[in-house]
């Protein structure tokens, strides 16, 4: 997935659920509003996870998929809580998940960054090249 195709993806944002007064201990059911036509998703969310049912279309498969996305609740000051999705690909907390075709993942797992396709040797060479050009600063650790 390239960066310019990124805005056309079906996405789920936990902040939209929180704005609808979703709190720990509740269960909500709804439909995601798609950015592009012919892509919708139905969700059921409770305190532990969100179940998504959505249409999937790839070269090999066309049909409906079901995905369970776990939630992470974090207590903050004065009794308030923050909630995040857990990306199934990398395990990190995120506020927004994007449909990559097969499953919903965070932004970093969805987009094909050039640096993700490089080997360790190529990444090291790229860093030295940027240092020589002066596009990044050399950090001295004491």
C-alpha cells in the first residue's frame, strides 16, 4: 500500500467510539462509514475486544471476513481512562486501524515504507549516505 492510496482505506477510529460515550463495561454495535463505495464493516465492541465483519476482496479471495481486535485500557489521572486498539501485526497500541485488504492493522503495518523493504546492510548504507549529505545529524552518546 502506497501513501497516496492511504486515504481511500476503510478505517476504524477508537476516538469515534469514545465520542459516542463508549466506556469500560459497555457493548456497542454499529456500522463503519466507508471512505470509498462498496466497502462497509459492521462492528460489535465490548470492554475486551472489537469484532469486525467486513467484505474482503483480493486476487485469490472474495467474501466476508471476521476479525477480533483486542482493546487496551489505561487508567489516567482523576479516574479517567484511555482506550487503544492493539495491532495484530506488530502488537503496538494505536487509535486508528486501517483495512489493508485482508485485515485491519495500524498505519505503520499497512503502508509499504521503502525502509521496510531494505535489508540491514542497505539500511546502514542509507544512514551513512544521509550523514555524508548532512540530511541527518550525527548523534554523540556520552
